[in-house]
């Protein structure tokens, strides 16, 4: 038996064993506040967007262990817009610690070599500077999690993402060749092990299943530099536009809807948002979302 299959079969567990609040606190159709802010400093506007939601203490309690999950998937520089801006991550980690968290973990499951993506994105250095633990994905820590979805049911997930009190999702807004866009809902691919390529067969439904079946307590979207073409890997600076925006909400779908509009698209055209609407994760009609616009 192959080692990976042995691991999956011997440590398969119920989702509730590690993250009992996931189903009970699942996102619902009641519209949440989405805060959108523009400014010249990704660090400052991230701090301000959190303040606009009422502060990090609304989401993080004293002594919490908090997972901060950026997109660190690609061996690209900040300017190329493929990975979450490290200044956004730095501001979030500081606010999580200020809210009283006992520990902050930064982690992703990259597509390129993790040592390269963590370093070149700048996230590893700034993460360590804040006192966070910057952790690499380890296949020995894969467990089977039951998303209870229509397309995605039981799937290997890194236990690190389950053994925490709070999960903060920090995607970058960019073009994606298969999904159309990758934002908060699609960023959950980074918690998965296994053959993720299988989920591309019906990607919209798969993305919605992940977002419906796994609890994200807060999503903060980096839309400072936005890759408009050739995503998700990119590489050409000409594909990147400055939007100088950060968007945040406790509702993972509604923040994606607003981010899609910042990208310049009609959110209703994306299958993962259509599927999210079917699952009542949030509002698809942007006119029904409570949006607070700020600037600095």
C-alpha cells in the first residue's frame, strides 16, 4: 500500500473531532457587513478595514490559537500580484495578537515549492517579524475531513487548519484560468492535501462545498495589486493593476461578491458564487449586501 493512502486510511476522522464549531457556525444567508477601503498603504488600510468591522476583538478572544491563511501558492514577487501582500498579513497578525491571541500560525499548501514561495512572497520574513509561527504543510498531518458537500464530501485536510480556535482567510484577488477569479472561497484549496486537480472537474460546486463545509471566521481580501490576466500564476507586471483596496467581512461569500465587483466583473457570472448562492452561504445580489466604504 502506498504511504499516502496508508496515512489517509489510518487517520480518517470526523470533522467534528478537530473543529466542532465548523458546522454549527456555518455561513448562512443573513447578510453580514462588508467593509471596503482604499488607500496608498496596504498595511494602513488593512488596519483600518479591521477597525471598520468593529475591531479584531469581535473575532478573536484572549488565548485563542489563530490560523492566518494567506495565498502563498506561487514563486512570485509582491509586484507580480500572485500571492497575498505581506504588509496585509503583517497588519492582520499584529491585530490578532493585540486582541489577545496566544498564538498565530501562518500557513498554506503552495503549488510551487514552499521554501521558495514563502521566501519570495515576503510573507515568511514579515510573519516571523511579528512573532507568528510560519509553518509548512506536512503530509504526515493530513486527516480526512467531511465537508458534507454535493461535490466534495470526505477529503484530506491538513490538521493544522483544524486544531485552532479561529481561522482568518487572507486571499489575494486575481484572475484564475479555471474559476474565473480566485478570492476567499477558492483560497480554501490551500487547506487541502490529496489530488486537488480532481476538484477542477466541477470547480464552481467544489469551491462552494469547501466554503459551506469549513468555517472561516473572518476573510480579508488583498485587492491592492490585482492580477487581471493570466492567473493564478501570472508573472508579467503588465497583467497587474493597482486597485489599492482591501475588503473584509465575516461572510466569505459576500466579501467575494464585493471583491468581484472591485475586479470589474458582474459577480453573478461566476459559477462558484452561483453555487454559493444555492447553498445559501451569502447574498449574490450585491445590492442586498451591507457595504461600508472607507478611505484613508
